């Protein structure tokens, strides 16, 4: 009876993986760019909507994101065992993958901030010192640097 239990579990796991193959490609049509859909390579390409944002809106989005991720290095992270269990059970039982890759999420958020900051510089707007704003122990509200207009 025990052998049947392991065989059933293995069969369930393989069928769950097989059923996910059609979901690997992103759905067709226009899809809003979200942080979860950011490229994992460390580069972030601004969407046409983001390129059209003015300095004030870019700065506001950046300030919010900085506050959200600034304590990442000091925050207690879930264990790799719990993230592995969550990733393995998601195909079988559903649910979100939120929290299963905190380092990847931080890298994507940081790439987005870098791209937004570069866009602010291109537009000759005040931008952020990201290293200082994301340093451990930074508690003050995010502040932009002054732009030298010559």
C-alpha cells in the first residue's frame, strides 16, 4: 500500500508539471507591465506609458518603491525550504508565488529604480542617489539630488 502512495504522489507531481507547459508563454494581447513581469536579467525596459511620465510622477513612483524595498537587506527572509515547498505545491494547489523568490524580486525592483532614475536624468530632472537611499539604516524619506543646470 505504501508503494502505491509514493507512485500516486509521483504521478500527481508529473501531471501537475505537464499541465503547466501551456502556461509558460505569456498570454497574447496587450498586458500591463507589472513588477512580477519584469525581466530577470537585471535590465528594465520602460514601457511607452512610463516614457511619457513627467518628472513628478516618476519621482513619486520611485519614492514609494524605495520605501518598499529599502529594508530588504535587514528584513528576515523566509527559509529556502519554505520557498521550495511553496514553489512545489503551487502547480498542484494553486496560489500566488509571492515570496518564493525575494532576492529576484529585489533585483527586479532595483532594476526598475535604476531605469526610472536614468529616465529622470535624461529629462534633466532631479534624481536619486539610489545607493544612499537603499543603504542599510536609511530611515529618512527619499530625497532627490539637485540638478546642475548649465
